[in-house]
C-alpha cells in the first residue's frame, strides 16, 4: 500500500513539471526552483512522499493526496483560531476588494487606528501602560523594530551610550540581524557569526534537566538564575545596556517554562538600572497561555512586547510591537510641533497593511466571541495530563508544558542529533497528525479550538510511533 502511494505521489510531482529531468539535488525539476525555509531541502525534495499541504479547515489540514491531517501545532504556533474560520476569511476578502493597499508613510486608514486601539484595550496586559502599537510584517521585523525603538528611546533621553542588548541562550527572536544576534541558538548564528551585532550578551538558559525533568507547568527551582543579569550590569555598567529581550516561555527550542519568580526578578533588575525589558511574545501572545499575553499570565509587565502569528491568526502576515507610553513620548519630544520632522526613522511598506488590519480585527472578534483564551485555560489540564502519560515510553527523557504549549524531548542518537525527532515527526504525519520537530524535541501547540479527544489522538499517535522508531 505504501509503495503504491509512493508511486502515485512521484507521478503527481512529476506531472507538476514541464520537464521531469531530475535536478542536481535529486529532486524533480518541479521542485527545483523553490528554496524552502528552515527545511532540509535535499531530503524533502528527494522524498517519495514530500509533505504537501493543499487545504485546511478548523483543526485539520488536507494533503495534496486528500489525506486529512490533525493539526497539533496550529501551523507554526500561529493559527490559534484554527484554519480558515469563515468570519475571518470573509472580513479579509471584503477588505481585499475595498482597499487593497494604502501607503502607511504619511497616510493613514481607519482600520489601522481602530486595530491599534483594540489591541491596547483587549490584548495588552491590564497593568503596565503598554498603550502604543507599531505594526510590522512578522516576528523577525517586530524584534528588530523593538531593538531599534529601544536604542532610539535611550538616545532621545541623552543616553546614547546604552547600546548593549542582553538575550538568552536557547532564545529565538527571528532571523533579522538584530534578532539573530540576541537569539541563542548556535545553528541560527554560526553561518553569519562574523556579522552579528557587537555588544550582545546572553544569559544562561533557565532549563536544567537534572532539576526540571517532567515538571508540570513552571519549575520551582531557578529564580536565582536571573541574578546573572546583575552580574552583567556589574561587568558592563548599566549605562551601556539598552535592553534585555526574552521569550517569557522559549518556544522554538522546546517549550521551557520559566522558573517561578524568575521573570519578576529580571523585571526588578531592569527597573533598577533603567534597562528596557522586551518580552518576545510571538508565540505566547494571543491565548497560547490562556491570556492575551504571557505578560498578563505571569503578571510581569515589560516595557515592550513583540508579537505576530496569532495577531492575524496567521491568515495575513503581520507583526506588532507594543510599547509603554513614555517610550513613545520620549521620541515624540525629539522634534518640535508643526514641522514635517519624522520622530522614528523606521517602517515597512507593509506596516499597517489594510488586509492584515482587517484580518486582525476579525481575529480579535473571533477570539472574543468564541471565548478562545478561556477555552485554552480550560483545556490545558487535560493537555498536561495527556502529554505526561508519555513518560516512560522509549527514548523520552523529558516532558514539559504550560497552557497549550507542550514538548516531549527524546534522547538523541549519538552523532545524529535530530534524526529521532525527524523520524517521529514523519511517522506522525503518515498517521495523520502534524507535530513540530526541532532537533530531538517534539513541540505541540494545537489551535485553541482543540477538543480533549483531539488532544488524545495527537498524544496516542506520538505514543504509538515512539514505540516504533529506533
Ligand atoms: N520570535 C519568536 C519568539 C518566535 O517564535 C518567532 C518565530 O517562531 C519569531 C520571533 C520570528 O517570527 P517570524 O518567523 O514571523 O519572523
């Protein structure tokens, strides 16, 4: 059966091309042109069964062979309301036919102002005064924007010597040069190592398997790790540090919930030394932890928040940076009133894109009308219980969870890091479930509309295939 499908698939891919000559990487020429992001291209293109998606609705994808795939990852941590909800699709299509594009430099349109206001009122943490929004295009551009705002803010206050950034090991902040520099994933940095930003330090990761393995939710050990920031301040001088950036829960490197009290301590140290705190909430925003932001969940207010993904339910690419009012005000005070002087030399052609704004507004309605953030909170105890039932299965060395984020970590095959995780991801897909693989960790982040039964299907599929992989 499997071989027949392989043949059918090969034929289909071959038919997609006008010439079926294999390219030098072994792929058919129909696949030659596309350079796939964050994908082992040669492996994917030479596979007998490349994972090709052609449709989506609710909790499911459909492959080009019309096979139904249960989405255990909300796409890439982003389709929080599930796929193609009619309400958001309609609003997006209406906008496309009304105002397809409008320049956001020197011109405005209603939906951008309305959306920024609603984000402040409905998503920004209730305490914290994060009441200004700058729109970007994605998570990476949100991070680079936040870093530029931090530098510009300090310069506006006469503190241009504050140029250093502090990131964290195992942090992911996208792929711009700013985000890469503060990010703490060696593989993402090494090809560009000579050109990363100067003056960046990294805090140690808070994850210690010997102390944390199989913790449900936040570990109790590790708040003191925040004090390393105090040491960095002593080393470099607070007068040189612009900002600390971190994900409240690092997601891409395998869901690492922060030790209880850690984020509060980071906040205190930043406040003491006039260092801006940026929470990168590209994953933790928009209900993943049952609240509008992780900041609200942890009750720790940063000075800036970066977000994307769930902002528009990923239907149209968009990102945003929330800042505190005084950050905005400091920059506004750099120019006199009534003259055409730009206060922040920054922006993207697609900042405030009308279609993204319409998709975002409809997404906010949808989250509210379907109570999706509360739903995430309600379902997370079952998610936790189900996920931790994998303890004791072959290869499993840790399981972590918070809200509707979860991870199962496997022991790596010596010399072949990632092999086991990749095989497990592939097998689950064959069995109709999409999971996310990074190295030998499988991450789960289902859409917030997931049911208990669907959680069990995802976990049972992992269990079955954990017993089958080598
Ligand atoms: N920051 C975090 C925390 C992320 O998880 C991601 C993407 O997963 C990014 C930034 C980059 O977002 P994008 O891929 O939209 O540029």
